[in-house]
C-alpha cells in the first residue's frame, strides 16, 4: 500500500525523512494551519515526524500510508496525502494538504482522488475525511472523491463518508 504511484500530473511518493527539508518550505505558511491547527514545523521536527510516519503505525490493526505529492511539471514537492487504514473494517480516513503557492490548481483534488481510487481498488469499502465546516476548498476535494457530508461531527469538523457506489468524475 505504501508504494509510489502516479496520477495525470502528479507523482505520489512514500514519505521519507529526506523529504523534510523541502516539505518544511512547502508547509511553512501559517495560513495552512488555520483549519487543521498547529503551526509549521522546522525541518528537523518535520524530519522526526516523517521518521515516525515512515516507520508505520505502532498499532498492528492500523496502517499508516503517507505520501508527498510531487508536481511533475515543476519537479518539486507541493503537498501530502495520507490514509489511516483499518484493514479489518475495510475503512480508511483520508487527509490532504497542498502548499499555499500551489493551491487553486486542482492539485489537492487530483492527489486525493488518486488516493481514493487506489483504496477502492484495494477493496476499502468505506472512505472518510474530516473537514472544517468553513473550509470550502477541502469540502470540494472531499466531494470530488465521492464523499458526502454526514451529520457526525468530530472535534468541530464534519465527517464526510463514501460507502460504495460510483464516485463522480469530472
């Protein structure tokens, strides 16, 4: 599940500690954290985080799958996508972030949709995402992946879910 894969314009590469220096710049804008909380991490702290992520989940019932997103035309990293997978439940929670400089170009949608499609191919029957109710861009990404808002709230965010059926295509 943690292998590299590609979409039309993007390469999705498993997160490695060596990505931290470049990704620290991508994620440096404090505005990225307005809806998700926290603050930008310096390269050394991000490297430690990526070491932990690339080592995998300490819970054997959960798979952490994390990728950096490389925009092929510019040859640079522009964001991340991730899935926290519970194989026994055939369920995965998705998340995505694209650096401010590259937003508004459909990159998050393309990357998240590629990940969602890959998970569906692996027979993950339920996809989830948690989106801040005021974050219209992330809601649009979730909808493009075939997820729909549910009445469930977690930490102030709306749970979006897909549980089978044909996802929308542009």
